[in-house]
C-alpha cells in the first residue's frame, strides 16, 4: 500500500478557498498518511491576492501547529511555496532561516515582472523557444540555490499548451542533473490536469530523465480547494512505477527520507 503524502496544498492564507482544517477530512478520505500546507510567499513584490503577506507567516505557522496538536489520525506538515528570484538568494535565506518548517517548495512563477501562469497573453509576440530556455534557466538556478527541498511544477511554462519548436530533452536533462547535484526533490504536480495544459507537471515524456538521474520525487496535488487533495494520485503513482521509480520523498523538519511505494 502506498504511503500517500500531499505536500502542496493552499489554504486561505494564500490563494486557497478554505481554511486549513477543511482539508483534513477530504485528505483522510483520500487515503493520505500526511498532508502539508505550502502557502505562496513572494518576497520583493507587493502582496497580491494569490500570495501571503509576510506579516501573516507567524499566524499561519501557529495555526498549523494547533492542527498538528489536535489531529492525530493524519500527520500535518508545515511548508511554504517560495518564489525564487535570481540574485536574491541571500535575502531569501535570511528570511526563511529561523522559520519552523518541515519543507520548502521553490517555484518559478515570474519571468521578468510578469508571471507565466496569469494568462496566455504573456506569451503573445514572444519566442516560445526562448521563453522555455529562460524559464528552465531560472528553475535550474532555484534548484542550485540550496534554499529549497522540493522544486514545484518545474515546467509551469507549459501551462497554456504552447510548444517550442526545438528539442526540449536537453533542458530537462540539465534540470534533472542540477536537482541531483544539489540534492533537491521534484514533484509530480497533478494540478496541471485542471489547467489548459490538461496534464501533469513535469512533461510525462521526459519523466524517465529524472529517474535516470535518480532525482527524488513526491506526488503533490497543488490543491486550492479540499476536493482536490490527492486528485489523480493513482494515475501519478502508476506513471512513476512505469518509468521505474520505487521510492517517495517524505519530509520532517527539513529532513528528507525515502519510503518505498
């Protein structure tokens, strides 16, 4: 039986639709052994409706701690999903260093001043090949930064289905090698099935590369509502088995261990 974890869940502390406690019963019903909340934190930008105001970090962590102390039939982890900005590594480290977290997901949403997932108009009039190259360069930098335990939706640039004309395998190979070198896990993010892409992140045709490079993996829903906790996980586990994965990454106080599945 698979030891099911879902470490990428958003509540009302960022852009989720429900309070953290509302996710507990659906997670148990979905067979989860552990869940973790990972609210969006975007430093160096004005807070928007999709990310957490940094002043709310302490109330958020305290809220999850209360749940951890009262809920006994499922483990609850405390995480953050933190936007990566090249050149700001030291500042990000200094902000996160003293926080009591079980893991940190590093994500790239921004290319320049705009996010890649806020509408297809971002892509209009641009070279899709160059956008992909720039995006993967940023994700590689995030993986190499030493700031993060998991890299979230590592090819989010695919969200609207735009496809480059060039061969993308070298980009995925470089990313997987970087993750392995810097001991960072990646996620199968099942929420891509709910977006225009209608498939998981990362691209399943390149998933074997992460296995060949022996990069640790976990399966996450990126749920923004309770009904999506653990969504499409059976398909994700089957896909991982097909390409040869046999272990999943689990986290506790920034320490990773691997469990068979």
